[in-house]
C-alpha cells in the first residue's frame, strides 16, 4: 500500500513537472558545422574564437545583424592566441578571406570601431533541402 502511494505521487509529480528553458545566454552552432564542415576545420583556432565572439555579440532583434567587437574587448577576455593585436588582426582577415564575415564599416584610428556582419553562409550547412 505504501509503495503504491509513493509511486502514484512520483508519477503525478513527473507528469506535472515542466521543463524550464535555461535562462543563460548561449552561442549556437550546428553540430554539422563543427564535425562535418571542411571550411570550419580549415579555420585556425584564433579565427574560430573570433567567430564565436562575433556570433555571441550579434543580436538581430536589436540591430540589423551588424556587430561591433573592438580589439580592446577581445584583449580583456585573455583568450590564448588572441593576446596581441596582430594575432586578432590575422584572425579577422582569415574570417573575411574565407567568407565567414564581412566588414560593413571600417574603423581604425581615432577611436572609431569596425562593424562586421556574419555572412550566415554556413548556418544551413548539412541541412536537407
């Protein structure tokens, strides 16, 4: 008798539990891109880190998809391979050359930031049409 009461309480609790979404923000990238995309595999580790940082800063609900990621912000994160401006520059150039991002508004001297846009070229990689 006691066992059946416990079991019925357990099943009632399982049936009424709702799974809440994780409130923490995340950066999504498809498994097909990570494991099956030769273009992703060809990127250097610093370019992959920069791409994920750009993707994390992107918020299409607030803007038109352009992202501002300054060298100062990147240097504050202290990622290995992104500790010098020359390495950061190499990563951005690699992403541009391989068509993962495009430069929308050039920055440079006098405190003007560069704006980038993710091309989204590989967002649908591996999906059946």
